[in-house]
C-alpha cells in the first residue's frame, strides 16, 4: 500500500518506500527510510494494515553477485 510504519520497540522510526518478493533471496524485501544509527542485524517490525510483520536490517547486496551460490 505504501508508507507503512517501521517500528523499533513499538515506536515508529521510519516508513517503507517499496516492497516485494525477492526471488533471488526467496524472501520478501522492504526498502525503508530509517535512521542511520540502526545497526545491521537489528530486528524491526512493519505495521501492515491490521497486522505487524517482523523484519531485519541487512546489508546490500541481497543476492550473490559473484555467482558463488550457483556454482556450489
């Protein structure tokens, strides 16, 4: 829908800018505006309509750019 709130400890800290299925990582991906000080590995929540979904801050890239997984 757009602009879903991103929560840390039940407090809004940002919002989703886009989301969709990541076929190469086989997970849903949400890009969001969040404070820089939130560290990689931090758990967050995303409020979507009538439910709250779990999330995790990760580094990019989310795929295997050198193809190592494909060759394994």
